C-alpha cells in the first residue's frame, strides 16, 4: 500500500508542473525571459563592437534591441540541419550576409531554442553548412578560372579579369580582413620540389594568391566545422561528405567569380551561449585570425524542462519562438518601444496583456493615420512640384528610384519584374511611381472600385475598361484586368473616393496614349490559396502577353514603353507575389538579358498559356528572385504549385477550397 504522504507530495508536484506549463504561455513571463536573454546578447555585442548583430528571423529578432540590430536580417531554418536531411537550400542562400561579413570582417547571428537543446539546429548545423559551402564554392570557382586562363595561354591567373571597382572594394575590405600569407620560403620549397619552375612563376603565384586568396590551399579552409559537444563524429562526417555537392549546386545557380577577389579569408562559425566560458579581459583578436568569424550566438540559457522559477517571474527558455502562441499581436519593435510600460515593476500578468493589446491597437491606429497623412503629403507635393513622389521612391526620367532597404518593393534584375508589399500597389500611386502594370495577388486586399467589372456588384453590364479573365479565386471571385489611360485616372483622389456613377462616365480613350494595367488575382493566403494560385498563374501570363503585344503593335512606341515595368505584390511581398513572379520569369522573360521573350503564340485556343520548363530552370529563376528580394519567403506549397503548372502533363487538379 502506498504511503499517503508520498502520494500527496507527488500530486502536489504534478499540479505545480501543470501550473508552470500554463504560466510558460503567459505574455508577462515570455517578455521577462526575452528581456533577460537580450541583456546577454547586448553584453556580447559590447564585447565585439566591430561585428554587426544580425537576427535570424523570426525568433532572433526578439532578442536584439533595435538600437543594436543590423538590418536586413538572415533566414536560416533549423530544418535544413535536421539529422538525415541536411541541405544547402537555395531559397535561403542569404547573399547579403556575405557582403556584410566582408565589410565588417565577421558578424554575430542571434537565435534561440526551446527546451532540450543548448543551441538551435540553425546555429549548430545549418549555418556551418552554409559557411563550408561558400568556402568550397569560392575555391572551386577560383581553380576553374585558373585552369580556364591557363588554357588561354595566360599562365598563372588572378582568378579572372578584375575590374577597377572590384580592386577598390578588395583594398577597402583589407582594413578588416588581412591578406592570407603566402611566404616566399614556401614557394621556394615548391620550386625545389619541381612544383614551380623559376623565380618568375614564384612572383606570379604570389600575385595570384594576393588577388585570389582561395587559390592558396594552405590558408583557404574548406572543411566543415561543427561543435563536438553537440554534433556526433558520425553526423559530422556525413555532413562533411555532402559539402562538395552543395557547393556544386550553388555554382550552378550563381556566379561566384566576384567573391574570388572580394572574400579574402574563408568564413568559419564560432559558437557562444550563456554557458560559454569567456575571458572578458583576454578576448580573441579575430582580425589576426586566418578566417572571418560568424559568431553563432544562442541567446537563451538551458534550464531543466525549459522553465525555471526566478525572482518575480517564470523564466522560459526560447521564449521568442512561436510568437503566434503568446504575443497577442505584439511584434519585437513594438515590445522594445514600450518595454518599460509593458514590464513595469509589480505589473500583473492580466495588466501586461491588457497593455499589450492597447499598444497593438494604438500602433494600428498610428499606421492608418500615417498612411492618410502620407497620401495628403504626396498629393500636395505633386501639385506644387509637378514631380511624382512615391515616399520610398521618386520617379525621375521615367525610372523608379528606391531607398537601399528595398522594404517596399525590389527589382528582380535584369527583368522588368518588381516584387512588393501591399503599400507598393496603391492606386493611383503605383502608376504614378512609374509602373506600367500592377498585379495584386491578395484576396484580402480590398478591390479598388476602379477594378469592379460591372455596375451592380458583378451582376450588371461590364465596364469597358475592365476585362474578366476568369479563374476561381477566394469565394469564387474571378481575375480582372483593368486598362486605363492617365487622363482617365488622374482625377482619382484616394483609394475609394470614386463612386460607381463616376466610374461609368470615365473620359473616352485617346488614340496613341499610353495604357496602364491593373490585374487583380484574388488568391487567399495560406493553404486555401494554394490551388487558387495554380489557377491564377495562367491569368497572369495571359495579361503580360496582352500588354506586350499591345505595346509592340505601336511601331512608334518609345523604348520605355516597349520595356514596361511590372509590379507584383501581395500583403507582405513574401509568398504569393513570389509565386506569380516566378511563373512570369520562367514563361515571359529571357534568363540572361531579362527582356520579354514571349510572343503569346503559346496561348492555346482555349485561352490557356501553358508552357513547359525544367525543374532546374525553375530553381534558377527562383534563385534570381531570392538574390534580389531579401524579404521573399515562398512556402513549399507555393513552389509546388508553380512546378505543377509548368511540369504537369495533365490539367491542374480541381480547387480543394471554394471559399
């Protein structure tokens, strides 16, 4: 028979653990935990002020104060490092990170993980795979350039032709990244062994190693590095065996030649956690190392069961993860702006949640107010200056100029495609900004009255400037293409100011005037939109063919008209717009020059714009998008639908969701 006292103790302990699990989802406990972990991140940042602090989105963003964070962030997923499915994912290449590392001589990447681990897989495996792959690809490219130039009779190469700009950038980066040492004594030993024939070849080899450090096999480290306390020897060997294949895959999709002269040292991961032993008065001087450090900083302290009672709150390991479960709409920027208000001394969990909801409501109100104020400013500025101003960008000489952040929209060079968020596609700002066609991929984005295709909510006579393309979007909504000339929409003031009667009495079209296009594809967000996107790809391709065919009919059209700019946007410019843009790049634009390569001749008698493409070609065009649109986060389902459209021999499957 069990001891009643012991049974009571066990029951009480179980009840306490249940309470702790409930408290782990408390907003107050989460924010207190994040605040504690962020103090550690700030401390490490102060110890290495020369390195920018970069958040691994989204979790890592919570742990870096806005005053210290370097933007844009990076996107490395733990799944690419999971046991048995290790990968170098081209969708998460993060090319901008290489530029940052070269400029600063290294960086700090912040992330966190929940209970059970000291370091998340993104830091322990995915980033080390990325580092080794980059190093291997750069060396392979340098060796290929050397062989190619030798075959052309150029002797020992310097990694290909180097422009003045490349040389300037290389010399600038040498202030933070030392040149690898290639000593004359080592070259002399090569001479003695017959590897190099005379002194002139020694000088050429020295010059080659200085301009192309990856050619120096003694100093250029291509090994895969891992943390022995986290990664078993067996797993390490299995990953290391895959690195060469990852490098070859990367080289198929991007030109690594510029990095052979800009990346003067190999990249290597280093790990720090709250449990790390660090001599604060004897810190390593990474400028003297033979590599550029990528400090993988795991912000959270490892505690038993992922939870630990602390003074006044329950510490939750990896609190920033899965923010949808606990944040109540709060975002990292809002939290840090209102840190003192949300975490006031003695505040209760209920009051903290109430204040968080208040902060979120106020932020939304300010955003709407700012948007209205911006519209008024743009309207007044345009009236007074006669110049089209777009807030983040200005149109000058027919070109759209944006700030370097490219958060609003990004040009997918060398094509005519731009990818943006909802703010970039406002009517009539989008046309005034220099875009000739705007493709709105969001069903949740309210359709502008200008794009309503008939008088009585879709039941009356069709308007002359709107064409119904078909398809079955959210709620059965169809894709519509609105074609207007500037004098027809110039009177529009605001997003919904025109009434139905005004729209039905638009001025007549003028022969020879330029047309502006607005295509609405009502694609739902998430799983419901998967098959809607598949159906709408066809509509987008048809619309682009139509625009180019119309422009090319006019022999007197200017070059600007013959190469129109196309903005594709959804709510955030991350998923649906990327899928539609990918389909357009594959079917309508030349891969090398970016010029329009379709003629519309592939449109069948049933109006379908079916085309074929290889999987590798689709991957190359996706890589093109990811290299220019840093905010792009296409889901696996979106990419699957694009592959299905181009590679499936049968008709697309029927839509699974009707609303």
